[in-house]
């Protein structure tokens, strides 16, 4: 294992692998990724893999678009498939207000060069024959997004980064970080690593990892449930995949998975996990399902898509998801600790990870971010936010679900 590098990226999920890839693409090939177990072991492996272009904030949409581009680029360079399914996506208009907002977004998507259409209920029914459109006002349609295989995408990024000269070390947990002169020393079972820069991409582990440095990083994990259904007869008859759909009324995201569907919801009251610290033996673990907590949302999904209620449940995944107090990732330098960078706090790591990594790598290699995006800066919460205040903010953000702001 290399013991002296320019950059050490800690964490081998989609975000860490994306950071390693983009650093190598931008010329910082003397970089190493340290992963405590296998790539994707944290929460990437059980992710739905959704990659959407839809969002009310143009700067964040650039990260969405950059993510899809990153994964497809890594696929081409590595030869490892990311299994991108270009199904397109529908954001249902549950209210007249949402439909009005969709029309207001049209100009920003034109400026970004991303196909975006506002569809009537009749057009939505043609695009997605399983949806009952009688109680919607229309939908925003982004026809060129979809989903990827999280494991395939992570492996493609790592393989492409290796081809450029970067290094990946699996089964190499980090025991501690300390500053010595102009360098950081990373303690691992495989020996110390001396580096000028550290990127902490450890998701819900970051809070404990950085606490010994006097940093209070308000990252906490919630339990997030997703289910996959048995085959649905109508989908069995189609020769194409239907668009994914998201809805503020049900607070859900639903996409096709084989000939069934995968559905995830954001319930009104999140359930936190491991507030006192991540268990030392935690690995690729899931929690017992608790469908009763999300039953009201499932009933609303059935209202929108009656066949969902007729299909049997094949699998329920209840796994940890990382949250910040405002629901946005923490990205950028910790200026109180020279050479320390953060790329954590992603609750949609697949959707924003690739673009965020490009943003961060540009910042690191040139000394400034490629565009202004203060809302994700790593130090925006200060260093004195209490646990109670952070959890209260996360509850409010989580409960908002897919509701849209009045203005952008």
C-alpha cells in the first residue's frame, strides 16, 4: 500500500469513488481511496440508484446532470457497465400550484440544455399506463434521466480511476487522523498513510471520525424503507420500461424494477439510528422492516397506481440513510484544518454524487469551485450546533418530502 500520497479519499461508496475518479481525471493521480470493507459497503449497495434531472434549484440540477454524465463516462473508460436505464422521470403535479411551478422551471432547463416538458394528465397516462391520472393536474417530464446499478457505477468509477493511476485499498479501516507539519497522518492496520489532503466521504461515519479533531459535523442516519414488488401483468406486456415517478401527495419515488416496481417513501416522522455512534461491527446490514410506519404513504401510492396494491411484495429493504440539517450534502474544505475536505451528508448519493465529486475535485485542483453553490459548503452549520437542534431540523426537512419551494 502507498504510504505517501497527495490525496487520501476515505470511504468507498459512490461519492468516494466519484471523488477519486475526478481527482485522477484532473491530474491528481497520486491519490488513494481507503475503504474499511468492500466498495459500496455503507449505504450505496442498497440504494435504488435513481438519477433524476428534476429539481427546483438550477445549480443543484447541474450536479444531477453531472452525475449521470460521470457514470456514463466512467463506463466508457473502464469497460464496466453501470446499467443505465434511460426511462425518463415524471414529477406529478398534485396541485395547481405545482403545475404552475413546473412551467416556471421550463426556462432554467432550457438554459441547462436538459430536455424538460410539462405534460397534461392525458399525456401522463400515455407515458405511464399504470398511473391513475384523474386526480393530478399534469406532470414535469424529464425524458433522458433514469437509474443506474449502484454497485456497477461504483466499480466503474474505481476501475477508471485505477487506469488513470489512482489506487484503491479495500479492507483498510481508518483508525485516526492527525496533523504533522504540512501533512496528515492516517492510521490504518496496513500502516500509516502520509498525505497533503484528506477527503472524508464516509457518510454517517463522518461525525465520529472528525469529532477527535474538535469538529462538530451534524450528520445523522435515519432508517429508510424501500420495497420491490412481484411482477405486474401490465408491465409484463410492455417492451419498454415506464418512467419513474415522484409525487408530493404520497411523498414517494417509484420506478420499474424488472417487471415489478421499486417504491420508497419519506414518512412524516423519520426514525433515527445510532445517535450514540455507529456500531463497530456494522457492515452491509439492514434493519427489520416496519411497514406500519409507512402504511399511509403506501395507501396513497395505491391511489395513484392501483396495480401496486394488487402486486405481492418481494423484498423490503430498510437501511441507513445519511442526513444533514437542511438535507443537502456537506461539500468543500474545513478551513480550520488545512488540507481537510468533506464530501459527506448525501441522502441521494447516486443522484448527486458524480456531479458533486466533479465540483469538489475542481475546487481542490484549482483553488476555487467551478460555480457558486454556497448551499452545500461544508462549514455552513458552524461548529456548535447541538444534536437536538440538528435532529429537529432533519425532522422538518424529512417531513417536507417532495414538496416544492414557492420560489427559487
